[in-house]
C-alpha cells in the first residue's frame, strides 16, 4: 500500500465533501440562523450522526477490518469465499439489530429530547424538535449498512467510493434548501427544516446503494440469511463493544456535549455545529484519511510479524499528520473571526453570532492535532486486536472532559465546552502513546522529534503573520462575495507561503521521505 497515495485519495474525496458541506452550512446559517429552529435542526441532525460515527464508522470499522483481512488471508486466492461468508454473516446479524435500535429510539424520541433539553427546561422539548429527530434517525440504520460495504472496500485498498459517499448527503441537503427557497424564499424556517430532515433519510438510501454497487463491482455478493451468532460474529461483537470507546472518543465527547448544550442559551447548538465545520475540514481530510489508510497496512505488517514495517507506517503517518494539522490549527485559531464572517455572516446570521462562533472555533482547534494523533495511534491497538486498552484511556479522557466542562462552561459558555473537549483529546493522545511506547510497539524517534519542533517553529511564524494581517481585512470579510473570497485567500495565502517556505528551508518537510512515500514499494 502506498500510504501517501491512499491518504491522498481519501483526503481528496473528503475535501470535495467538505466543500459541499461548507456550501450547505453557508446556506443553513442564512436560512435558519442561530434560532430555536436552527437548534432543533442541529440536534435532529447530530443524533443519528453521532451514533453513526461512534458505532458504525469508529467501532465497527476498527473491529471488522482486521477480522476481514484475516479471512481474506485464509482464502489465499481471488475467490474471497471466507471473507464473503463472514461479510454475509455480519450483515444478517447487523440489520435486525439496527432495525430494533432505530425503532426504539424513534419511539423514545420525546424522552431523548427531554433528557438532552435540561429535563425539558431548555425550551427545545417541542413538536418541531421531536418530529425532525424522528425523520432523520433512520439515517443511522441506512448509513451503518453502508459502513459494512465501505469497510470491505477499504480493506482491499479501494478507498475512493467510500470517501465520496458523504458528497451525496450534502447534495441532497443543498437540494432541499434550494426547494425551500423556490417555494417561499426560505421565509418559513420550519418548512426548511422539515425538507432538510427528509433529505437526510433520502441521502442514506442513496449512500447505501452507492457503496453496495461498488462492493459488488469488487466481486462481493451479499444475501440476507437467518441471523446466526457464529464464532466469527461473536468475536466481532466482543471487539466492537470496547472499540466504541477506543475509536470513538471524539464522538462520545460530542454526545456528552449535547447534554451540556441543552443547558446553554439558544443558538449554542448552531454555534458549535458551524464552528465544527471549520474544525472538521483538516480533521476529515487528514485525520480520518490517515486513520483509514493505515489500519489495513498495520494489520498486514503485524500479521507478518514485521515490527519495523508497523513502526514505519505509524511514524510516517504522524509526521504527515502534524505537518498539515499543526499549521491548520494555528491558522484557524488566528483567523477564526475572519473565516466565520466570510463563510456564515448574512441573512439570519448576524455579527454577534459570528463572534460567538469564532470563539468556539478558536477553542476547538486547540485539540485538532490531538484528534488526528488519536486517529493515527488507535489503529496501533486495533491492528493487534487489542480493543481493551483504549477503553481505559477513553474512560479517563471522558472523565477529564466532564470535569473540565463543569469547570469551564460557567466561565466561558459554549467556548468552554469546546476547550474542554480539546484538552481531553490531548490527554487521550498522551495516554495512547505512552502505552504503545512502554510496550515497545511504537516510539517517536529523535529525528521525528526534531522535525516536529521545526513544524511548530514554522507554524508559530505563520500564526504571527496571520494575526498581524487579519485586522486589515475587517471591512472585506463580511462584504460581497468577491471581497470575501479575495480577502480570505490573501490572508490564508500569506500564512501558507510563510509556513511552507520556512518548513522547506528548516527541514520540517523531509524531502527524502516525501519522495520515498510516493514510491509504491515504500510501504510494501
């Protein structure tokens, strides 16, 4: 596997999705604003997505991929009989569980909203919130089935189709808002939110069919059979439960955040969601791409008992991740208000909303490198079929997160919630690395430490330039489209020139390693 190529494919497709996502959220901010309906929509959208990322993408993929690779190795030819049999066994058990869980959540949705909404005292326990959440929740089941198809394709190093699937969701949501504008100019926020909710469930159907098509094209045939808890399915279940905590710390934190958000002022759900869109751009392109790409490679190296190969894959992933996420975090921190103003200001989203969202962005990105490092370090456990150790680090990290929420939210509001999650992610990252290091399974070598120092130096210089230049564009960030684009490109471009120029000169960018990573044999 070529790590740089695989990461590039996943990251490139994710970038396309994030671009559509920005277009979607720019329209959302103007049509719904930081209002009660805006909060209701964000809650309805986040509930199935948090469960999806926690159970499906995080836990399921982390547990399924190593077992699937083991079955593929048993085949020893192109028949994929053992791997296909395993996939059908999992699918036959997976679907009934998803149907029952989704039906239960839909039935209990009034109480779910009541629980999140400060036990009904937060002003969000109403018919609109409940209806929107019930319409969107079937998305969880549809997208979870899609995740099985995606895990199969990722296991055989076919990353593009799965990475493109989120684009379909954003296209459906953008289309729903365009229909709302066509009907009444977007004047009725509740109608807009209802159209958005239905578009989410429709997108789930399209995404599932999209991945099913590509999995069939790769030679896999799926059929439903009587659910049976075979030894392989039971082994998967044993791995999934602790993997919920180990792979999904970020999403578990987000779920806890819903309970704290329900106790904050109107608009808090919107502020965090829009801020997270900016945070998710580098996290999705870099972190998710690296984490997805290295798990199959680590599994193969460990299966061959090649400790040097496994060390090399994780070292390269950490270097590449920090090379891109450290400047992204510094840049987002220093340019938070210009970026929020350029993307979201207008319509029902005023300057006070911009300032509130920018403060959340600045706190969120404090943890951006940590989130990426967690995604790089966690596969080191899952590839060795160790899903228990990350449970302990996740539990400690969650405890830290809750304690920090209780301490920071009364002082900083929703920005304190964002900072608490960021600091907890760094704690989780430190614990994961310490355990791998003590076991002799991964060590950050001196050369990598020196390069990280150079990355930090280059990013600090870049941040100083952005901080100095940002006030000069204040009159342009919220002006016309051309003015917004030009001012942001100038600000970001100046920072990028400083960072990559210094990184090249100081050696933060390892030219020889970049050349090596582009060769297919580098990670074989």
